[in-house]
């Protein structure tokens, strides 16, 4: 079976989203009381409730006075990180898999996606354009989900792939993936989003987060927020392995987000502060959450 057909077959074997996950995705696209609705959905899923409470109580901060309700957990973590935990759980832990094909250990995909999501949310929040910070965060959490499937097909090819980029034979990691497999992690991730019936703009963010100009104009600003968030995460040393900083940085911060260059120092500080806050709450680091039994 050709590699591309194998990959498509592997996508079909990925578990479908649960009813809880579908409810969560509907909440994401609702401009109403998203935090309250999210808490109510999580509370109706016993396993997900247990997961959230286990994570929040893993912090030293709550060993003496444990968190016992979803409402209290949300007050500590915030609705965005709660959304991230819920989505990870509802996608069967795909974001905590080791990415052997990218030389990334267990939990690195989750950590990178989380930092990307935080950066995308900060960028969207500071933008005077009509860019939804909540959707930017969710798009950031999901943007590299395709790597969870593609990784197994890249095993054993890493050295050759890096050499081809270093020699200038291929210009970035997307081209390398396409050369080796006939597809890339953006296409695979978008196929997963379609299979899961995720609402727009999430499939578009996943599909075009490295090439926003190929997307419909309607989605380009939010896609660029996630693209830039992705780059910020890699610049901070939180990538997904050997492909970090092996992608093109597209311009567009001014025309698509209305953000000036002199605002970036403040943006970087806000992103780092939020990321460190979440790491302090989640067992000393969002990337360590995978060590807690599911």
C-alpha cells in the first residue's frame, strides 16, 4: 500500500470525537457564556471531570486544600486551559503521544500547542481587527494535531530530512514531509478536523497555518495569529522536535493583525507570563501533565 494511502487509512482509525467533545466544540463557536457552559459540559462527563481535578490537584499549591469542583478548577486554571485539557482528553490523548518521527518526547506536542494557543490568543486580543481570541486559542491548541498521525510514518527518515534542508535541497519541513510522504501535517490535521466535523475556522487554521495566503481571505487574519503564535512558541524553545524553526515566517503582522513591531516585546512578556502561570498550576509544567494517569 502506498504511504499516502497508509496515512489516510491511519486517519480513519483515529477515534471519533465523543458527544462531550462535540458539545465543547459547539461552545467554542458560541459567543455567549462559554466559561459557564464549558463547566456544565465537563461536569456531566465523569471521566473528564476526574481528569481535570487530577491535573489541578497535582500542583503543590492545592495539596492542603484540594480543588473538588469544576467551577473551582476553572477559577484557578481559567476557561482556556480547561478547554485545552478537555480537547486533549476528548481526542484520546493524541497530543501527549511521543513524536518519534520528529524526535519529540511525550508531551512536547501538547506543550508546543499550548504555548502557540496562548500566543495566538494574546495576538488576537491586542489586534484592532476582528479576530476572535477564543477561536485563535482553540486553533492554536489543535494546529499541529496532524503530527500525531504523521510522526509514525517519518521514523527513520529524520537524519536525511534535516540534511536536505541544511543543503538547501528543500526549503522547509513541509516540503520535506511532502517529498517523503506525498502529504504534510497541515493536510493530515485538516483531514482529521473534517472527519471530526469541527466548525470553521478550525479546519482552515489547521490546514493553512503555514501558508495563510492559500486560505480564503475571510480566515487569513486568524490563521496568521496562529501562524505567528507558532513561530513565537518555537522562538521560545518550545517546539515539536527537529522541525523547530524549519518553516518560513510569513509577513502580515501589520496588515492582518494591525500590530506594530514595537508591540512585540510586550506581547512576548504577556505570553511568557501566562505560560508560566499555567505551568505553575499544572503539576509544575503543562508538558508534564502526561505523567498523570489518564
